């Protein structure tokens, strides 16, 4: 028999054996998800009508400042009242979380992964329930909830499970020539108790996302949720606590609190908090920084954006236009990275405007859990007090020469007159002198601007003080890449929108008044850790000696100074010859 034929079965056996060993010893060593069940609130079911319709929906309760009135922004229907967290309750939760963190900090990465796997399995197995709860509390559609709440959370869980340890394991560093007898590394240690103050636009993802990173980094966390989505917080908190509990860990590691400005101030000014992540507006971000400065608490600020999309004349419009529609209509454009300025090159400007006019006129708004199937594209607005501001921004633009081709005002829904809707709006011929180009709208308003060439596009983009995300569309990849890298933003995508956040290996954050610091990716995990520089002797009996010539008390200062000079020359000279000469001089001085 041919020798190669004899080798083949052996090679196959080795390969098969290796696969079996991997499955038995590697994959089986991973702690599996622990199943659990959690019943969603009955109000989240489609067609639920037990709550009363509020004539003037508001989170404030007259005569009862300790309560938060919850309601569905798509219908104005009451979801009940939730007690706001009191200051004594907050203090108690922070103390309990700090106590729980002491033992949690000693857990292995595999133990932490098990908790995340358990949470991940629950999310994947209960997508509809999670989406329905998010839709009821924030008025979004099921598609928007799936993409913005579930998909993003699953992506963050998966990346952290698969790559979190690589980001946080000891990072060995080169000690350099002079310290060659040392081992040097960075050790990422938990900060302790961290806090996240998050916005209302994605109630599930915005609250659970910071929990994922905090727990994997070995921290406990206090999540201050927005009072505008207080109703769903109990469900999200129970979900996380149940995952911790079934895996054998203390549920006190995580506490969700809700309330008004006094609770937010108490969290950001507390000496018990070791790091703060804030998602909100630049104005409130400044208040968070001011409060945190009292204790020099480090902060990560994500303060919104006025994201741009630059569409060159050679862009693939068949791909580009649907992406831009999603960037504006997704979640009624209540997205920090929603596209709020579309700059279109003059050669295709009229064509893009015509297509967007057709599409925007066809967008249907409504309540996804209550209306007829296939009748809703865009959901409601969470904040009841934003409509005057949006209408004023549009009026200012029109007064300065812009054309409002679709919408332009609040929308009174025929079936939900107490719902909070803004008509999908198309505003064209917009120029940088208009207020709407410098103020975040957070509403379903498509703003289109015209540009002639690259310098003109960059000038118009940079007229805004925001710098969060951006997009560039062009068939010329070199040009798209060149322009994208010139944009003063923290994130950019070529021929796409927002996909950098699905790439959870990438950091998320901005520049300018969009904030600083990053979450997501290795940078986000490490921000929740103390980056400790660590050295130790490489060989136990080789230690740092203090030469007698510079040992205290120093006998001869001039000679000691000459000695240290030659140490510098020896260790850091530009050539070996210079180092050798410095070494000889060191020997001479030491005699």
C-alpha cells in the first residue's frame, strides 16, 4: 500500500480526536446558562385597555410628588403609578450593593460569563415579551424594539461573553532595557460601585447595557433610569436579579432606581460611587460633571449628536435611500446616533429630494400594540413637552428659506387623540444658519442640505458643535474613506448608518459637546476598572540594588550626580558605542 494512504487514516484519527477532546474538555468546561422564567406585566399584552385614558398625560402627580405617573405615549393610557426612590432608599441600596461587590470582585471570569449566558438565553427566548414591554413604555414599534432593544443587547452580551476576558486579563508590557530584570503588566481591577444614569429612548437596552459591562468588570451598579420610562424598570431589574440569583450570586449587586432630579443629583454627588456613565443632554451632562467633581469621580459622558450623512453624486441611491429612511424613522428618530442632517451633492439633490418626498408621505404613525396589523411604521414620542420646540425649529428654518415638503407639526391621531405623535417631516434647502442644524431634534424630521464638493460638505458638517456619529455614501471607496476620516466625530460609517454599534468590539462616544469617554468595546470595559501598573522581580534573587555612591546619607553629591548622569547615558544612549563608554565611566566613578 502507498505510504500516503497509510498516513491518511492516522491523520484523520488525530483530527477527530482533537475535535472530541475540544468538545469534552474545553466546551464542557464552560458554565452553561441557567434557565429561568419571568412573567411580563399584563399591560404589555397587545390590545390591553384596562388603564384609563389620561386627558393630559404627564409623569407628575398633583399633590403627590413621591409618585410617578406612567402612561403609554402612543395612546395616553395610564400604566399606573410608580413610587419614586427616596433618598434613604437610595442610600440603603448603595450600601447593599457595595457589600455585595466585595465577594463578586473575587469571582472568576467564567462565573461572570455564566450570569451573562443566563441573561443572554433569557433575552433570546423572550424577545417578543421584551419588545412588547419596551413598546408599551416608550411607544416604539416592534421592529424598532427588536433592532434597538433586543439585537443591540444580544450583541453586547455575546461580545462580552466571547471577548470580555481578553480585554480585562493582565496586559503584559515591555519593562525597557533598564528594568529588564522586572516583569511589568497592567492589572484591570474593579472600581467597586459604579453608576449609570441613562436616557429613556431605549428603556431595555440603555439600562441593561451598562449592567452587562459593570458585572463583567467585577463591579456592582446603580442604574438611575429615566422617570419617563419608570413603568418597565421593575421588569428589567427583576430579569437581571433573577439571572444573578439562579447562578448563585447576590442580587444586591444591581439596583435600579427611578425618580426626579433629586435622585440623579444624589447619585452623581455620592462619595460611594466610583464611576459614572451618563447618557443625556449636554446641559445635564455639565451638571453631572459638576456634581461628580466634588469627589473627583470619573465620568463617561454621551451627550447626543447632530449626526450627518454625506451623500456624494456617485452613491448607490438604491442602497443609500432606504438606509437613510431607517436612520430617520427608526424609533421616531429618538436616537442619539440618528441622522439629523443629510448633505446631498448638487448633482443628485433633486432626485434624492423627490424620492424622500414620496417615501416620507407614505410613513404611517400609530400604536403598534393597539392598531391594526401592518398599519404602523413610526411610533410615538416619549416626551410630551417637545412639540413646541420642534415646531419652532421648523418655523425658523422656513423663515430663512427652507421648504417643508411633508409634515412639520404635531400629529393628532384619529384613534389615539391623547397619544404623543409628531408628523414625519421632510425639510429641504436647509442651510447652516438655521437653528435646526445646530440643535438636536430627537424627532422624525429629515433635514436635507445641498453641497457642491468635499470642502463645502466638510464646512457645513462642522458648523455644528456636536460630534457623535457620521456616515459617508459614495461608490468611490477611497474618497469615502478620506472624507469620513476628516469628520470631527467619534464614530463614522462608510456606506452605512449606525452599524458601528452592532460591532460591539468598537468604542462608542463622541467629541465636542457630544461628550467624552467611551463605552462598548475593550475601552468601555476598561473604563470601569482601575488600570493598575504592576511590577515584580523576574528572577527572585535579582533585585534592585541602591549603589553606595547614591545611598542615603550621600557622601559625595558631585560624584553621585556624575554617577546618575552616566546611568542615564548608559541606559538611553542612541548607540551601543555610547552606552559602552558610559558603562566604562560608571565603573571608573564607582571605584
